[in-house]
């Protein structure tokens, strides 16, 4: 099984365009598409899944039984996120800080803490219009943490029949949700654009991928604008440029209408299939290709 994560150091570089085009170019039931950008999932616009299953997900928050609590403070001592505090004869829980680890419940000597599911979002799944499986997480508006939803999304996929290829559309940036999305990937495809902002954020994304010890390659979107700084950076760090997509107003018009890129421009289907072949070769090479 190959787990290919598509990431970018910043939003708006074309990450979802690349991820969905890659999945559509393979067009196989052995492909599963996972939208891990739970705060703003939009791959469904291009893949048009028939959502057949939906499941509420979240974290277990501590509930204090005041009739049992002796205010000993053990729960507060063990909570590394300071989500539970004992002040005099009160035990206060701060849900926005809680990560649902359950440590406070385990250490309470009076069994005064129970847990209740705090729904943070939903997991949805169903076949895409092209037939391959589609899964995504959708976080409720106003929730402070995306990581628990991404973790449960990946856990759900891991518990089911495993496809040959998983394509993960990761959140943009380099924050904790991105790390959670990428950490067990076999390859990370970094999407960038040849602009000063694109270079700055590619450097951050590449540093993150290096810290995670994951092999990676680059797709340059909107090729033809800016300068050669992206290429110079990739050459300096032996980071393979696997594909270039030209700067095109026609591309922008098609994508703004919600059409998949390779549906409107089928001549690019072989290029995306070749992108997958390059990734597969880099995964199977000793030490992940360039490493």
C-alpha cells in the first residue's frame, strides 16, 4: 500500500487541485481519497462523492461528580494541558484546552470523574463520481482543535479494507493538523508556486517533512510567473521537481466552476499518471529515493 500525502506550506497553491487530479488520473477502485483538511474540506467539489455514511466524532471530556470529589488535585496534577483545575472546593474543567487523553479519569482515587463525548465534527464517506472510495472529516465551526478529527479519520480508514493507494489531501501550512496528517505517509508531495511567498512557505514545509523523516518531491503550480528561486532551492537540497503546471487563466476559470482539471483538460491525464509513477519509483528506491 502507498500512502501519498499532498501538502503545501500555504493555502491557495493548488494542493487540492493536484490531489484530486492525481486520484482521477488513476481512476481505480484500488484508490482511496482522504480529505484531511477538516477545517475547510473542498475536495468534494471536484470528486462529487455520494455520501452514504456519516458518523459524529469528537473527544471525551471529563465530567465531575461533586458528591464524590474530595478536591485532592490529582486530576489537575496529571493534566499537562491545564484543562482541569482545583480551586478550594471547586474542580473546574476547561473544554477548549482538553485533549481527551483520559488521564484525569484514570488517576482519580474517588472515581469522581466520568467522560462524555464532546462532538467536534463528522466523518463522511461514500463513492466518488468516478467510483473510487472517498472519506473526509468535517470540523464543526468554532472548534479549537482539528487534530482529534484527523486522528479518528485515519483510524477509521486503517480499520477498514486497505486499498493499494491512499491519497491524502492535507491541511495547508505546517501546524499540528498538518503533522498529524503526514506522519505515517510513505511520500509527501509538496505543492508550491514560483513566488516569494511560495518559496518562503516551501522552505517551512520542507523543514517539517525533513523533521518527520519523510521522502518528498515538488509540484510547481502556476509555472512561468515569478523567478527561478524555487528551482534553485530544490537543486540545493536535492529535492526532485516531479511536475510543472503552467500559469493559465483557463485553468483558473475551470477550477472556479468546480470542474476537475483533467476532466476539462484530458491531455493532462498522462502527466498526472506519470507523476504517480515517479512517486512510486521514489517510494520503492532504497531509503525513499533521494535519502
